[in-house]
């Protein structure tokens, strides 16, 4: 596909091309999911490594930390690293949704502004590019539980939750994950075990100082690891995962929840219950 230049463009900062229905559909899913999470705009940076998105949502409860690597694209040409820029989340989602098996992005510069040109087999469109704030930084996460699940099983399990928040829990001998409806409502539990959507579950312990070493036996002998999280937020985060794909879920007591996939991770702040 020949890249189309804007009539007013003076130079092209980068060009990235996708070929194949699977890859185009995957990128469409990513942008669609980010539109639900970030709501207003998506902030990106182009580097030699790939297309980077590190951004907090408006409520500052979800951190997007992903990078689409350069080798995911069949064509990735960059003349200069770009400054952080923002595009309308809804508009880019609508345009990517029109692509079928080929899609090309090109960031172009004019005298006074930049613009993102999107091209697909039967059309093209130009999006204005806006100034963006600084990239969000990723926190240091000390997870106690690492698990791997089939995405559609986790999605279907969340459908039984009809409260704003739910608890996720793992207890010795750490053979299952339990989703519990928020304690303010009638109790419902969904158990995810190996063979029913859970692929692996590992207790990795929590980072310990010298004063914490004595507590290690308590963590692994009868004490549950649990966190309480927004039901709707996790549902929206899972929009980035196709049903048959694998999602890595990590958490610790009263710590953020992390959902990881091939392009990075989404991090959700916990609801900390105070007595």
C-alpha cells in the first residue's frame, strides 16, 4: 500500500503498516478497549522499539502500560522519535474499525501542526494530533499471586457479579481463584480451577524486609491473599483480550491488580476497605 501524504505535509515522522485480518482485528480490539478505558483521548509515543501508550484514565484508577513492538508491523519506518501526542479515542476507534486486512498509520508534520493519516483498502482519513501531557510512570508492583487464565472464562465468571465491586481471593494450597461478589450484597462465589479456565496459579510471595521474614509462614499457611476491585473496570480492561487468548492476572492483598498480555499490561487500583 502506497502511503498517502497530506496535501500540506512537509515531512513524515513515521509509517507503520499492518497486513492480515488477525493483526488488524487485534489492533482494532486494542483501540476499542482503550476507548472504553481512557474515554477521551489516547496518548502515544513513537520510538524505534514500537508504538508506546503509557496513560492513566480520567479517574486515575487504571494505568495503561503497553507497547506495540515494531516487528508486529510488516512495515515500520521512523525518521525521528516523536514527542508524546494525543488523538481522539473515539475517532481512531471508528477509523480502525473500517479496516479489513490492511491498515497503515503515518504521522506527518506541517509548518504548524502534526496529523495522523490512517489508510485502509478502500479509504483513508486524517486525524488532528494534539499536545499531550507527560507519560504516566509504571509503579513497582509486589504481587503475591501470579495466575494464567483463558480470557473468556474470566469474562463469563464476571458476568455473575452484579455488584460494583468484587473480591478475588487465593488461599493455600493455592489451587484455585475465587471471585466473590461484594460483601454488601448477597454472597456469590465463582471458583476457577485447573480444567475450568485456570491454566496456572502460583504463590510467589510478597517482597519481604528483614522484619517481614517471620511472617512468611503466616502468608503460606492458612492466610488468604485477596483484593477488592471495580467490576466494571475489570470488564472494560478485558475488552483488549480475544475470548480464546490467555490473560495473566497478578495481585496481592490490598494492592493493584495487573492484567498482562503480549503488548504489556493494564493496572487497576484496589478498593481498600478500612475498618
